[in-house]
C-alpha cells in the first residue's frame, strides 16, 4: 500500500477531500521524522511506537580489500508494533 492508497482510503472512509487528507498524512510523517531527529520517541497507543535505537561502535571487515574498518556508534529509527496490532496481523 502506497501513500496515495492510504490517502484514498482515508478520504473514502471519512468523506474528507483528498487534498486535506494528503496534507494531514504528510504533516504526520514530518512530525514523526522531526521528533525522531530530536531523539524523542513517538508512542501511538494501540498502534505502536517509533523509537530510536542506539547502535554501538563495532569493527567490520571489507572482504574485497581485506581490511578492517570501524563503524562508529549511531542511532537508527525503529518501529515496534503494539500487542493489539500484532494480534490483528497474526
């Protein structure tokens, strides 16, 4: 399902015009990205959590050049679904 499909489904279900729904969906996604960029987790009850996971520094190998490289510590975004979400998908 694409963003356009989501917008169409919400517009059909709620009766709100597609332009308003598209603006709202894009504002939601932008707000989630901005919050995660500030290291703030986003919790949506009954749906899930957008969280920041910290990855430690590690040593890796470049097998084509036969060298070792250091991958610095970094943060990555992650989504953890709520239990009710998981039960619906099962």
